[in-house]
């Protein structure tokens, strides 16, 4: 079990094209079959809001996008907020201020697409002009630089793994009482409320991209109806203009901790 908690405050004003990322990856060790779990904050133009994107990859499955995007009930540039990832061998849960916003349960048909190899943890800020804000319509404008993201009170529960021997070393002296094991009934109500109000994209409902939802998707009719009203072309199955798919290249400005 690995749990990562980070308090973050994002840049303010015009931040189009800027991506602030808090993510796990093992791309340095497994270049062709890496795993990844992403929390990405997508910059904005004036008058609009920051958005969050979550995503997972397993065994290099970058061609099978599992992205979701959300708006928030607060301005993440005003103050620090808590962002957390719970990763076990059977599930991945993303949290904002202790409210679960996404749950991915491992299914047999996912196979190696579920992240399973040891990963390092990164926090980065980088130029994602080609895709981050309105699909690349608005790019980074460096006259508003420097862009500064603040991180504080980092907490990590898990096992350190030797990258060569792949042998975990676990410190069991830490209390496990504060480590969640899943979504409680109260949190599930909170998560359903959040997703119904704030989800703006989910690959599970993208009928133009997938003829049938991937196996791990749990379809919620309220979510489906809201997204269909939000974007009838993407989520209603109508004709679609296909843009080029982007392959992200992260900045080298990263801090890593092996977990």
C-alpha cells in the first residue's frame, strides 16, 4: 500500500498552457513499459478556472487513455489544498481535501494495464502549451512568468524499493490508523456528489473514442446524462472531428522519491 499526500498552491492570474503535476512514474527504469498515476493541474486564461486531470497507465499502455478532468469548488491559487493518491494492488483512489474524486478498481481484463511496478513520486511544473488549455488553443505567455507552484507538508506511506534488486523495505513503525483502505460509505456519497457536479470529461463515457467502456469503468447514469448535456458530440456518440493525439513531454524540473 502506498499513500501520497501533498499540500499545493497553484500559480494565479494568466496560466494558460501551464501544467503543475503531482504524479508517480517508473519511466526512468521502464522506458518501454512504464507505469504512471497522474494528478495534473491545467492552467487557465483570465475569467476561467483551473482544472484537474487524473490519469493512469500500466505497462506502457499510453495508447489507452484513462483521463478524467474536473473543475473544483474552490480556487486552488488562493490557498493550500490537500491532494492525495491511494495506490494498492487492487485499487487507486484520488482525493482532494480528503474527498475521493475518482476510484479505479483493478479488473482481471485490465491485466498489466493496472500500475503494479515500483514507482517514484514527482512534482513538476512545465509547459504543456500543445494540449493543456482548450486543447492547445491558449499557449503559455511568458510575459506572465515566473510561474510558481508551492508545495508543503508532504506525507508518504509505503515501502522503499531498491531499483536494482526490487526488494521492498517497509517501515512498520508508522501508525496505519491514518492510512485509508478504501472509500467509506460517507465518502462514497461525497464522491458521487463531486463527480455529478464537477466532472467535465471521463474516458468511460467518450462514445466517439470507445465503442464500449473499458472493463474497469463503472457507469453512473447521472454522470452520463450530465456529460452528454455538457458535450453532446463527445458523450452523445455523434460525429466528431478528430484532432491529433498529443504525447506529453514533461519538464526535467522534478523532485523524485522512490516508493
